[in-house]
C-alpha cells in the first residue's frame, strides 16, 4: 500500500469531518472529494469508524507536536500557556461543533481513548503548574493538582455546552474571559507582568 495515499486520505477526511461533522460526510462524498473510488479508500481503511479513528489519532499527534514546539520555544510557563491559548482559538475556528458531538454520540471507543488521554494531560499539567510555583509565577498557596483539575473541568463544561451565560455572548468571548480570568487569578505580581507584557506584544 502507498503510505502517501493513505496520509492524503486521512488529511482530506480530517478536514471534511471537522468542517462538516462526521455524519455530514458520507464515504461516497469523501471518495468524490478525493477523486478516487470508494473501493480504493476501503483498501486502506476497513470502514468509516476505522478512518475516523485514524483521523483523530492524527489530530492528537499533530496537537502533541505543536504543544512540544510551544514548550520548547517559550521562555516561561505563562508564555507557553498564552501561546497554547492562541493556538486553541485557531483550532476552534476550523472545527465544527458537530464533529465533537458526533464523536461523543456515535464513537464511544474513540471518546473513551480521548478521555484517558485527557486524564494523562491533567497529570502532566500538575508538574507544569508546580514549575510555575517554583519559578515564582504562580501563588505558592495554591495546589497544583487542584489547578490542573479546575482548568480542565472549566474547559470541559464550556466545550460540552453546559456553560452558558447568555446567547448575546459569543463562545470565543466566554472562552477568552474564562481563560484569562483563571490565569490572572493564579498569578503572582511577577506572573502578571509577564502576562501583561505578552498580551501587549501580541495584541491579545
């Protein structure tokens, strides 16, 4: 099998699924967009769920690489967090909410794997927040484990649609307010100076 063809199918399918939702794109439509037969796609993927799984895995790997790039290029944890925040805003603009809802409703195994990965990230972020405390950026009376769970649950409520202020506020405005309020609330004066300086430079 040609790995380049498989990668191209995954890349195109990921774009179509995230823009339209999984149920919004049939395998026939995917084949049409790809300019190939449906039979060719099934040579690489046994069924639609297999393809979805590969797409999600590819998205997770891409995100992990991007996060590593951000961490390696950041001078401190707050700069890294703010870069991650900006990256998430870009991602939200290209991912249709239907895609997330379809994963939850129709693909329980993929969702369960995602939940396990999320728990791993919570554990990793404990060390991240502890580093911020050690560097004097985060108030030392705060518990890094609680901070990790708290920000994760706040994001979960928001993305699951269970956190709503009013229809007059956009999702992006609520997300930005929630994130920045959390970040400034846990910061020392040293941390606040870094946040304000970065926000000014990047026009956040």
